C-alpha cells in the first residue's frame, strides 16, 4: 500500500490535515487505533479561535458550526465576589471566539471525509512509524487480522500525547519541557441552561471555577480539585454546592442545576517536545504539546500546527519546494510557546496553589487579587489578555 502522506490519528488535527490535503489533491490515509464510535464519543474543549474556524471553513466542514455554534464577544472574570467583563470584540478590533464542542468538530470533519472519499483505517492496531530519518518512511499496522505496510513520502503524527509517533523518536533527538500542576479540574456536563451567555472564569479562596457551555441548553462546569480526589466521591449535589460557593452570590442564585450526564477529573500539565520534525515525520497537536485548559488553547494549537504543515506540504507537491516543510517546526514552536506562556499565566492567575516557594497561601492569593485588579482596571492589560485569548495570528 502507498500514499503520499500517512496520518496517524483521526482526532480533529488528523482529520483537518487529511481534508485539506484531499481538497488540494494530495493523497493521504489516516490510521486510527480506536473505533469510529469511540473517537466520536470523546468529550473535549469547545472554544475555537477565528483561525481554527477559518481552517474548518477552508476544509468545507464549517457549515454546521456557523449554524449551531455560539459566537462569544467576551467573557467574565470574577474575584472578591464581583464580576468583570473582558470585551474581546472591542479590545481586539472585532475578533471573537466560537463555542462549539470538539465532538461536533470531529463529526463534521468525519462526515466531510466520508463525502470526499478519504480513506481511514479505524481499529488499526500496533501502528508504528519506521525509517522516517531516511527518504523512504513507512508505517506498519494490523487491521482486520492482517499485517499491513503503508509506504509514504511523509508521516504526520496526530495521535496525541500517548500515541506511537513521539514514542518512535529516539530520546536523544528530542528535548522535553514539562510542568505538572498540583491540581485537576472536576468537570460536569448537565442538560441545563448556562448561568451566563458567555464564559465565567472564577478566582476564589476555595479554588478556581469555570462556567462554560456546549449549547443554549447544555452546560459544562468545572471546579479545581486536588489530585487525590476521586470522581465517585463527588455527588451532583456536592458539585453544585461547591461551584456556587466559588461564584458571586447573584450568579450562584441564578444557576440552574440538574443531574449530570458526564463527570470526570482531568489533571493539568504544560508540555512541549522540541523539535516537531524528525526527518520525514512531523508531530502535530497533542503529540508535541499539551497546555492546561485554562486558556482554551489545546485544539487551537493543533489547528495552527495543521496550518503550518499543510502549507508546507502543499508547497512541496505544487512547487517542488521543501522550504515550508523545512520551516514547519520553527514556525509551529514559535506560536506554541506563546500559547504555552498564556495558558501558564492564566492558570497561575486563577487557581489556588499550595503554599510552596511563596506562590500559594494567603500571600499568593493577594498577589493574584492585585494582578486581577490591575488587569480589569487597565485597558492595556485587558487588551493583552484579549488578543491572546482570541488567538495570535498564524
């Protein structure tokens, strides 16, 4: 079997890259270890930058997003019992974000791939990239009880943090940067209307909270918890009581509660692998970097990686130039590190930290409050927050 670009992973980054390549006449095959149903069941972030929305439009997969997605022109910060709105639209000259679930993005891209004849092997076991340091890379995998070899020009590793792509890279060829945070997010989804038409980020002495949504009738809420917490110890009643404690009284009183349809705890980490290219193989999205969800950058960073890689591959096949693929890692990492900085800063600003090295405890809380006061009182500081939140240019 042969293709021009072998894509490992059928999450949003793999599907988006595959569709852009297909539409440009560049042959590609996607290999996915999970079933199609399992991929579609994954619940992930749902705040899209304009750059990500533009790429979905370019891939012919943005129609339903524009019909059902929720454009947001701002969000609220709460601290010291008060709410303060960050006017994204006004501060950035007309930019906004789109609230649209990653599950829906994945479905739209899968439907588009099916409609355009793209080839995907689901439940492909033991996927392994080979010889990507040479000019003749290939991928081996098992499917349908048979062993397969897929020869290709390039390999795109879009298979996430635990995937096979990064694991195939020799340890001495890569530098890893990581910070693991001493807490996680307990998230709950319920079929209740959101407490606000825009997101609310809450700083509170009991810990961080976030009020988000998936639609006008489905809410997604989070509270900061310690890493030793277990989701089975959190009844719905306990969750609703806790999140309302962390919000201003008027907001808590307006919140509609109901039974959860999903509840989970996610640890937070910052992670970057450098470089993002190894010969003929490229790491894309979570395979190369992880951000804490505070800044809503995970899926958006994967989209910008796809942008840089697609442009490089398009240029290679259309013009015979390798300049774009050669520059992929440098271009992608320049944006990755800026998003890592923003996500780290937002996380540091909004969360309760243990009193280690002077960053937590009462002093740390006062420092956060002082910075939040400055942030909402200074147009320059609010603008810096807004331009990072809506997404830096590609």
